[in-house]
C-alpha cells in the first residue's frame, strides 16, 4: 500500500508542480527539477503508512499549498475552499467527522482572532488554512489539534529566529507561514496515530 501511495504521490506531484506554475504570474521562487514530485510521493507514502488513507488527500493538497505559498506567498482560495468538502468526505470513514468539524472551527477561530488582532502580521489565507488543518487533525482528537497548531507556530518561530541569527531578516521580515503550518500538521498526522 505504501508503494502504491508513493506512485500516486508521483503522479499527483506532477499535478502539484503544474498547479504551482499556474501562479507564476506572481513573483515566484524557483523549484528544483523533480523536487515537488519526489516530495509529494514521499509525503503521500508516509502519511498513508502512519495515519491511513483518509489523510492522503490532505497531504497532497498540503504539499500543493505549501509549494505555492513558499513560491508566491499566496494561499489560493481555489485550492483551500474545495479542499474542505473533499477532506470531510475523505474523513467520513473514520467516524470522527463531528470532532473533525469542531477541530476545524476551533482552529480557524483561533487563527481568526490572531488575524483580527494583527492583520498586518498574518494573511487571511492562513486563517482558512488553519480551519483545514483543524479539520484533519480534529479527526485524531483534540490533542492532535493542539499539537498541529503548536508545531506550526514553533516551526515558523524557529525559521524566523534562523533569519535573525543569519542576518537575512529583521523582526519585521515577512515570510510565508503556510508551509510551516502544514509541516506542523503533517508531522502531527504522522506522530499522533
């Protein structure tokens, strides 16, 4: 099954790369050849192995969003919004859809509050992404929702600290936060099961 998910990930990785290039009209960081395909295959296989098939769809969508956000600092509604019902349908067999929906609402509300307090420090795309992360981690339980939120914040803070220490940034340097949120969520998926 893991090998099959890796194959699916390779095929999806090609689509993820094409999707990322659809946003090339925005200023974009370059992508190394084969990196997106390899990353998608590895993450899809790892999530299938550690969390199960219901979470693979989120993993592929998460890679697409992370790549697009890293390259363009944009989290497109055209991907995030349809990912909600698709992820909910994928989670239906887990029997935890109610808790997943509550987790999504809670994490979106928490990030929404942060956005209201400092809209210049966070984009509204991060709020929408938080709801999706809460949805998928909520199916695993409330500790997973907290862990996913904390891991994303911690990884983003460590990156900001690295920018400061290396002199590549200041306290006011903006960077895409979505990839760190998604890495935290994917780490939680793989460790919480």
